[in-house]
């Protein structure tokens, strides 16, 4: 995989055991922050005791923030559903209704570390969690795991299926202080690039009272976040058609825009477009019913704007 570079963003991840967190100082020392929201290591869902407090403080100090759930895969695939739904709920408790954080939500998989389940079961469990989460939230789920864990489970390879998880954004753990580790994370599990690299578990960072996990992120946080809400959106009638226009988003990973009339999709345009003509045949108008035209941006990860920009006619 790639090495970090001078433009790589820097972030840490913290939990209830992190001491003396001073968010006013931390906001000047890091580019992004991950919080543990919850975990199921004991077999039951447990909320991190500091998550709600840390989530509020992160937002108050303008720190781009996301959260992760420590998952425990098993042969019971319905437990993936339960853990997923509880993760969705606690994210909204921390960030707000239908708000799942600024950064990719994350599924943390480090167990079972004794390979007490098969590779197929592990992959199927993660995939079930992922698909359910993304369907319910319209957010992309990132996977956190370690190089050694991937290698333990047959490089996440399943004969006849290849690497089923390789299209998930990857947060890889590989610590530089371990002498036998390579200088950069190797290609594993079908991945050739990381989105976040946890390179240390004991780094001192000003604003935190004890050593913490430290991470290199992408060169631009656009690669961890949803596209911006579209600005300058306007719509008007033009010869019984609707003409919509907007300002181009500046997201570096922008792929295009979806346009809607009364919440029904009517068209998609590429990232360079700043206008769209909605022809009469695409509009289902009813007498005395207001018309709402709206737009969302989407990026290469399939993430969409947190909210649609709207114009009423």
C-alpha cells in the first residue's frame, strides 16, 4: 500500500479510557478524530461511557469527527443485524437524527483472534453488517482491521469469490514500532491502498493526558466525508419545463449530482454540470400541489450530501 506523505492528514482515536481530553487544544493539533461509540466484545452491545460527551465536544470545537463500533462476528448472522441496528441508533444519539458523523462510520473487526470461526463466516458476517448499514443510512461503511488479522483469516480470500470486502474503504492497523513490520502496510485482503493508517497505539498528543492511537489519513478530508451540501441552488419555470442551476461543489472526489422533483428522482448529471433542464414529460404535476425541486451531490464512494438543497416553485 502507499506510504504517508507530507500532505497526509493526522488524526487520533479515543475512548472512555482516554484521560484529560482538552478539546480546545486538540482542535489545533489534529485534523480529524474518531470516537469509539460502542462495542460487543463481551457478546452484548455496550455504549462507550464517554461517547456522547466526546461527540458533543468534538462538534462544539469544529473537529471533523466519526465513530466506530467494535464488532464481534459469529456464526449467528442475525447478530450482525442486531449490532448494526444498535450502532445506527447510538450514532444518532451522539450526532443527531439521521446524522452518522462527519467521517465514514466504521466497523472495527479484531476478533475472534483465535480463529474460532471460519473465514467464510467472518466475511459473510462483515458483509451482512455492511450491506444493512449502508442500506439503512445511505452512508458508506469503512472497515478497521489489522494486517495480522487479515493474514490470520486467509487474507480475507474466499475461493470462487475472491476478496468480497476489497471495495470497502480501509482503515488499516500496522504499528511502526514493531521491528518485524514493514515500513508501509503491505497489500493484503485485496486492498492496495488505505484510507486511514493507524501507525501507532501509544503516541503522545497535546490535548490528551495519556498516549493514544495515532493515524495518517488521506491528503484531503473530502476522502473521508460526504460531499458538501450544494449551494446557490435555484429553479424556475421556463416554457412549461423547469430550469435548475447551482454552484459547482469543490469536493475533490465529486462525481455528480442527483436532481429530484417532489422527492422523486428526475435526473443525474456529472461533476462539471451547473444546470439541468427538467422537461415537462419528467414532471408529475398535480393541481394546487407545491413543487419542490432538490439536488444532492455524490462522490466516488457513493456518499451523498448530508442534506438536499431545495427550491420551491
